[in-house]
């Protein structure tokens, strides 16, 4: 763990108008004041806010991320954004394969892998999300499902610098439910082992985040689980108070 810097990343999803940048600015002020301790702080904003947020984030050492990108650098893809465009707008991260994209936009593992390649090409760090549904967990399939998502979604060019993995059980996202600490420990150990089989050179360095109903009141317990190298935070990343209450555990 010592060589893996904890990462606390916020996912604003489709939330945020320009007036809400005051929260992003408060996050920057708090992070610059050392409130996140040793953790790296990243906020993945709607693409429309990236350019406006960039000066304060860059000055504070807070990373900016997008929430999705197309795999190609440019071209006839109306409504899409390339990794190069996110980078040009000030981002250094992009979330890929979030369950809301996998389910709502039919993104399969191969598509996530192509987009992740696009992120690498543009110099972005991809936060690739994996996680089982409630039905898959109840059927005892959580580990094999996550295993096949990892093998199918992660390109061979991955390094601990250009890739972060986020384990987000679909049934824990936005529900207030979390797996037991024991189940999280089992899954995170499994993910590191599986990455070790597929890409042995990144096994020990890759950061594995937990995501799904992380709040200030459960973050300390969740972040102490072995092989949990930080959090991907949805709802609680929208206010500086809650988000820094989570990042503050480091
Ligand atoms: C997410 O969607 O990435 C997420 C973790 O959401 P929440 O924290 O709201 O469960």
C-alpha cells in the first residue's frame, strides 16, 4: 500500500451548472489546505464545466476528470467527446465503463477497452469501473462477472499511472447500501489477483477504488479495508463538506 497514493475521486454525473462551481472551488480550497492528507483528490465534472473549473483545480493540485469519452480522437460522432477534447479542456482523468454507461448506453467490455485505449492515447488516466448487479451477487457470480469485466475492459498497455480500477457494485450505487467489509476485502483481493494474472507487471502498483454509497460516516471503515486504495464517490461528491469529509479520512 505504501507505494500506492490513495485517490478520492468524485463523480458529479449529470449534476452541476456554472453556479455549482462554488462547491468545486471549496473542494480546491480545502484540498490546498491539506484537508485530504496524503490522498490525491479528483473531481469528474460534467464536460461543460471543465474549462471553467480548470484554473482553480490546477492551482490547488486537484485533478479534473471527464465521465466518459469516445474511443476515436475526432470524427463524425455527433454528440460525443474524445479523450483529446477532455484533455484540452483541462482533464487528466476520465471515468470509463461506469455501470450507468454500461446499462444505459449498452457499453460492453470491448467498447470500454477501446475507450480506455483512447484515454491512454490522449494521456489521460482512465478510471475503469467494474461491478456486479444484485442478481449476479445473489447467484454467487460476483467474482466471475467482475473477473470477466476486468479481462475484457483493460487494455494490455495499462500501467499504474494510466489506469485506476473502481469496484462499484451496481446495487450499492446511490442506494445507501454497501457490501460488508468482508465482501469488499474479498473482491478487492480478487481484483488484484486477477490483474496479476492478466498483467503481472501492474499487480502491485494499480490502485483499486471502492465506490457505492461512500459517505463521511462510513468512509473511514471502508478505506481501511485491505486493497482499497481510495473511493469513487457519487452523491456525496456534490458538496465540499461531504466530499472532504470522505477525503479527510486520509
Ligand atoms: C457512482 O455512481 O460512481 C457512485 C459511487 O455513486 P454513489 O456514491 O452516489 O453511490
